[in-house]
C-alpha cells in the first residue's frame, strides 16, 4: 500500500483506535490531519510521532458534532494541503445505561458525537472529493450496531445508523470514484476495556472465537487497506474486525 500522495483526516485521533489509525496511515505515506476535542497535547503528540516518520501532520481541535467546527476542520485542511482524499470517521463516546434509566442527554450526546458527526464530516469533505473524482470514506461502526448490547441502546443505534448511512452514501458517490465503507470492531483492547474487572474480561474473551481482544492496530490495518488503491472495487461494505464474533 502506498498513500504517499494522499491527505487524510482522522477524527477522534488523540488516543486509542483513532491514534493507531492516524499512525498507520502515516506509516504507509499519507499526510494526516489529526483531530480531537478538549486537550490539544495528545493531538500534538500524535502529530509529532507522524512528523518523526518524515510525514506531514496537522493537529486540529474541533468538535465534530458541530457544523461550524467541522467546516473549520475542513477549511484548515484545504488551506494547509489543498485537498482531502481520505476521511476516517472515528470519533465516538459511550454513555451506557439501561434504556429506562437513560436520560435524554445521554441519548443525544451519543447520537450527536457518534452519528451526527459522520453526517457532517462526510458532507463537508464530499464537496472536495467530487471535484477530484477520488475519495475514501471509512467510518467506524461496531459489532454492537449489528447485534445490539444491553445498556447501549444509544450507542447501538448510532453505530447501526452509520452502517445504513455508509451503504447509502456508497451508492450516491460511486460514479465519482469515491468509495464508502464501514468497519465494525468487536472488543478491542483500549482504555475502556482496561477498566473492566478481570473476571468480566475473561467472560468476554469466551465469546470471541480467536480467544482474545483485538488491538487498535488490527483496526488500523483494515482502515489502511480500505483507504488504498488495492480496495478500489470495495464499497458499501461493513468489515468485521472482531475475532470471529
């Protein structure tokens, strides 16, 4: 894979899976705009790691559930690099609670960050991708969006929405040389899974045919492939990275 002529935006890339994706895309040659919300220091650290590889990187703090912030993120990318070839919709949060105890705020926050952001970012970059007749849109869904999970009605709804959105966009933009795919990770070893009790981790691993959690790198490798020219004939798909679940 060679992405040395490509410019990518990776949302939510200050840590975890997003960070791994940004570093992998840079590893195969891409210029990477890293994005997150809150503290700029993690973003700057990721950008420095990318620059240490000899690649270009721009850290941009932006709330991708905000239309104004998304416009600014895209404008800063175009101003710095002149184009956008790859969008990775990775930003996401959880606010887990059984439905009868779930507040309106918990529902709205997860839908806004996990699903509205995908709509806003995709719409914003498509204008540029359509002009150049090439683009890759890769959105992080989840196995939870396919099978559901108790206590995650908001998260599951958002991730299922990403799948439907992806398949629709794929059909709308295919004639312009743009592909749209989703990745549905299973249980990935991140800060969130590290906080689980050890007995819960062991129970979860029993549900995984390959017997262990995946790593952020496993997801990043799949993203890099879908972003590449080698995946030119793959669109509208949902790729499970879930150890066989």
